[in-house]
C-alpha cells in the first residue's frame, strides 16, 4: 500500500477534501495525542494496578476495548451501511459482519 493510498483512505474516512488541511496522526483521537501514546499509558497503568498478579487474555482485552467503539463509530458515520463501512475500514464486508456479530452490534 502506498503512502498516497493511505492518505486517500484517511481523507475519505474523515470526509476531508484533498485541498483541506492535512490530518496529522496526533489529531486522530481528538485530544491532540496519538492513540498509540494513550494505549501505552493505559497499559502501564493497568500493569501497575495488577500489583504483581499475572495478566491473562491481554490481547483480546485490548482489541475488544478498541475494536467495538471503532466499529460503532464507523457504522454510525456510514448510517449503518455495511458496504460503506467496510470500505472505510479497509476490510471485507463479510469480515465486518463477523466483527459486528462478535461485538453484538448486528
């Protein structure tokens, strides 16, 4: 995937025109902070709160925390249109349906 195609997908996903201000990664979460920074901060806090206990199913926990609100937001933005949502997300419509069912959004 080229940088240009990634930019075009981001532009389409946010509804920005090609001549509008570029979308910077730090603007993605709406608070001027990178999502990756926020995740790292949350994980550090999570491990601190475990107080020596072993974490289990950590990957699933994080994916579920991020994926469900992502799917809800995109489906809302696309007015429930799964074809548009799958294009916006860059995934197959069948995969989107599976994920919507997994999160009880369908």
